[in-house]
C-alpha cells in the first residue's frame, strides 16, 4: 500500500493475492474475493489507524465519502500498534474517493 495514501482500490484477483502476500490476516478472504467477484466489483482497502470508528460513510455507487476517527496516542516509547484495515466492496464505476482519517476528537491522550 502506498504510504502517502491510506487507501487502495483493488480491481483484480491478482492484485488482491499480492496484497494477501503482504498482509497475512487477509488469507481467509481469498475464498470470498474470487475472480467472479472482481468481474463486477472492486475492493477499497483502507488502512485506518488504531482503535478506529467510522464517523461518516456515504456511498452512491460512483462516489464514496468516508471519515474515520482513530486514536492518536502520544508516547515516547516504541510500541507495536495494530492498525485497523477496512475492506469495502465497491462498484467498478467508482470515480470519486474521499477518505479522511482524523484523530478522535472525543479522546484525550
């Protein structure tokens, strides 16, 4: 996944298999997202952060607007955090993607 973008659109089974090779936890999804799935749909994969919650989700077939809140702990200690990953089936006709990942305004650290 491109480090500057927090999302990626996967359009083929081959691309999905490549992603699975990098992210072990996705292996169980290989039986769901087959070549037949990718004939009509794509996958929007969003790496969203720590302890996330969806604040806004609008999807109209051609447009997706997604806002995710995540924890932003302030720490000086190196820790391994587990990031949440969203796998969203979308139309092949998707034209406009707006994904925002923001610090949760309801949590103080």
